[in-house]
C-alpha cells in the first residue's frame, strides 16, 4: 500500500462519508441561523462584535488548529519523536507574542482589517493597498495548503482513487466553504470554528485518555513502548536530532523555521481579524488567554497521540501507509476504536480544513472590499459603505474559485512548504509593520511600504531559490536545480531584513507623523475613542 489513491486498510468509506455529511448538514443549519442578523459591514466582517472572550478564544483555536497541526504534528512525533514536538512548542509560544504585543492594541486601534491600524496614522490609500496585498498573499498560500491537504486527506479516508476523484473532493470542499462565507459572514464562520474546536479537542482528549489507559496512565511506559516498537535506534525518538540534527545546516534551518512560526502567528491576517469580533479590548485579551489554554492542551494531547501512534501502530507502518506521516492519527484511531472512531476522526479532520479555509476566505474578501474597494478605489465615500458587503461576497466567490483551481494544481505539492511560506510572509511583511506602527512614533508611510513590499518580495524570492522548491527529491520541482539559498524557510534572513527595510524607508522619508502617533498611542492603550470609531 504505497499510493495515495488507496484508503487506509480497515476503514469504512461509506461510514466516513456519512459522518462528513452529518457535520456539513449541522454546520450549514448553524450558518443559516447566524445569517439572519448579518446586515451591516460590521455584522459581515466582525460578527457585530457580539462574541464573548471565551467564545472568541474557542473560535481562534478552531481557526488556528489546522489539519497540519492535527495530522502533521502527530505524524512528525510518531516518526521523529522529540524533533516532531518542536513544531508544537513553536506554534504555542507564538501565542504569547500575539497576547503580549498585538491583541489588545489591535482591538483598540482597528476596525475590521490590518489596513485600518496602519491607515490610522499614515496616508490611507498606499498603506491600505500594501496591507491588502500582503493579506491576500498570506491567505492565498495558506488556502492552497489547506485545499491540497483536503484532497490528500479525504481521498485517503474515503478511498477515492484517480485524479478526477481527488479534484472533485477539492471542488466540494471549496463550494461548501464559499457557502459558509457567503451566507453566514463572520458570525456563521465563527460558529463553524467553535463547533470544530470543540469536536477536535474532545476527540483528541478521548484518544489521549484511551492511549494512556493502554499503558496504565504511565507516560514513561508509553514512551518505552514507542522506543521498543521502533526497533534498533528507537532511543533516538526521546532525544533531539532525529530530524534536525543531521547536519549544521539542518539546525540553522530549524532555527529559521522556529522564528517564522513564533513571529508569524502575530502577523497572520485571519488570526488578527478575530480580535475585532469582541466588544472590548478586555475581551480581546481574554480570548487570547482562552486560545492559549485550548491550543496548549491540544498540543499536549498531540504528544501522547504521536508517541501512541509510534507505540501501537509503529513508524514503519505509518511511513508506508498512504499519506505517509499524515496517516498517523487516523491509523491510531483505527487501532483504538476500529472504523467507527476512524470515521469520527476523519470527520473532525475534514471539519478542521473547512473551518480554516472559511476563516481565510472571509479575511481575504474583507481586506479587498474594505481596504481596496471602499478606501482606495472609492476613497472612503459614504455611498461605498452600502456596497462593501456585496463586493466582499463577490470577492469571496472569486477567492473560492481561485482556491479550488490552486488546490487542484497544488494537490501533489509539498503542503508543509506552503504553510511555512504563509508563516514566513506573515512574519516578514506584516509583523514588523504592525509593531513599528504601534510602538515607534517616527514610523511613517514610506517605512510601512518598504517593510511590507520589501518583506514580501524578499520572502518569496528566497523561497523560490530554496531547497523547498528545487534540488532534491522532496522539493516542489525535484527534477529542477536552482536552490541557490541554503535554507528551506527564509525567516532567519527575511524577518530581520523586513525590520531593516521599515527603518530605512522611514529614515529616508521626511514625513513626520508624531502628532497622530500620540493619538494612536492613547487609543491603543486605553481604548478611548475606539468604540465610537467601530460603530457602523
């Protein structure tokens, strides 16, 4: 069993389809109920700011825990042990950056998008265009990864073979996601994310208890079981270096990836936009604390699931299964509870993809409609406000269609590479600009443009010439060879460069906006005037 077209042996495709269908049906009913109150731009983009901190924190967890987290990390721990768990640590520590540096301040200074924060103290049209460009770039790469992952996952669990079958799966995921966004707006999307987070954390908690129960709730016994099952060299699972200690360059590459993961989260547009769905800055802060608790719990569960899969299924069977390391969690579910548990886990993984792509689509469509259409093309005229939601819905259709086509083209590509690209772009193009804007009074329009466009360009160029794209059998184009840059993730180089560009662009410009900065500082720290600005 080596081809992806084959399903996991012992699974029941009919049962899996039934559970998928039930999830879609329930969430569509929820979305339709939520859509009754979606009338204004604030309703569509920010759910009328009606969610509490705990609700929004659960939705953030639903938005953030993608299929890469659920399937990829459990598989990485099963095969590489300690080195696989380093992903979990990077993703979780990132939330401390988001909590301490951006959550509350963004809620106070913005309205719907990252462009609002920058436009508060700079020339509106150029910075909104730049912010929308980077938002669309990050959203597009992240969407590609999720859509490609959907094709792999569903064909793996449903036994759908052939190109046409996989393409159909990707198209179905895209169409359902478009319906969520068009009908429910941010409110409907948020409820889908809350349901998905509850399902995911409940499922992983149940499997964690089940696995620990097999080993008398003794973690040492579980780890020993994973070492024994791995055979010769199994001890490597408990020590660093199984994946990233092979050479000095692999250690530097991991450092670069870690920096991109930790700093990228605070610049991911679909995460930033969630801070606007709560009524106050205090709720924004509470929502991040809730998100940290839920996401932290989930990543602790993945540690048990990863080593559990290694102990009960075995790394050799996981590596040779269709989907490779992504099949670790489904194979563990099959081992523990048979086809019924596998069907439920398959539906949870499918829900994971749907919730994340819906969040990305509404973010990208809001950024285009609010920043580009309303404020760049229409120059903020009142008559454009009524058209904004209509434009956002049309944009969601276009983005959905592009995501379907892109997902079909990228379905055989390296999914981890696409996710890493999204994080690297977010950390390089978005985060320096946001931090400078919030904390440096000399920062100006020129600095923002240099930082966003410079960071975006450098990141994309370095990735094109990296080993992730060419020069080895795991690359996007294995037969080509133009890997001039040695690191697979450019974060170590592109993030400092982006901060430098922001500083240089600011110093070369004579524009001084210190007066506007003082107003922004008061608002970001106290929230004074923020409520009035967000009434729409």
